[in-house]
C-alpha cells in the first residue's frame, strides 16, 4: 500500500490532483471554523465546553465537522445538497419530465444537476432560517448554557446570517464539484469524509477521558475489526460458474 502511495506522488498529473484535493479539503475545514457574522464566538466556545452536545444536534454536528454548533460559515455542511440529490432522484420516478431527462443521457443529467443545485439553495435558506431561529432561544442548542449565542437579534443581522450560511452551502457545493472534476475521487464523498475525520479523534479521546483506557481500547479494537471485515468482503474473490461454448463446465474466477 505504501508503494502505491509512493507511485501516486511520482506521477506528475496524479500528484497535482492529490495536492489540489488536499487544498480544497483544507479550505473546507477553514470555512468550518470561521464564525458567521453576528455570532458570539466567545460565548459559543464557552457553551461547547460546558454544555452537553449530544442528541440530534450532536449527530448532525458530527457530519458537519463541528461546524453546525459553532454556527460557522459552513454550518449547514453538505446536508442540503445530499437531501436535494435524494429528492431529485425520487422525483425521477414520479415526474415524467424528470424521467425523460434521465433517459436523454449527458444533456439530461446536466439539467437534473442544475435542478439539484436550485433545490439545494432553497433547502439551505430554509435550514439556515431554522438554525438561526433555534440559536436565538437560550439553552435550545446548548442545554444548561444561558449565554447569548446571537447578541444582536435585529432583522438586518438575521438576514445577513441567513445569506452567509446559504452562500457557504453554495461554496461547499462548488468545492465538491471542483474535486470531482479536477481532483481525486467523488467530491461530496471526500467532503463527508473530511467532516467526519475532523471530529473523530476528539470523539475518541472524549471516550478515553470519560470511560477510561479499557473502553477506549475495546472500541478501537471493534472499529479495526469492522473495517477489516468490510475490506475482506469487498475485496474477496467470488467464484462464479460460467458455461463457455467450447469448454462447458469450466469455472472462472471473477472479482
């Protein structure tokens, strides 16, 4: 595996794509820690230290790389885009126009992608509005923390926050498409991995602090076994009997 990484960096075109992907991932993480204008960064950090961040918001915060509870520019993450993609795929079965576009090939797929982008912006506006409205209520996002997250609740400030979060979702969507076109792998999948990997070490260390070394070691061992089992199943050869015209009964191995 290490030799494969070494060969990848020795190839000029592939090396450029890898560094481009890493640069986009770094930019994505930078936007995840920049607070939205109007959010009290100091109060948010104090609430993160003292409040329990479990439950629904904690789960969504995991997929956003910690950006949701910090109310950052990329607070919504890629969830609006994923949701809109699922909705458009389901509508292709219901709406004949979408089904016809899907059968047109590349041109139809491009139109469906454009519809997905428009729906993403609409969902981002709705979700950012709901997030800002919930953040204004003390103790709703951060239980047992009464510090004001949004000190200025004027309508001008609220509109600015909604616009910034919606623009952040648009930038994330653009970054994902850049990785797909010019980088390595699927852009949205890589951004999802980046979000989860950013908070994964901290979550593991919190398990060690709360439960001790035994629970930490047990969870690490179970995780390694699960990853190994998935790789074994995905990469294992499958022997399928194939009847050939000149050699009946011969079995060939297919992966």
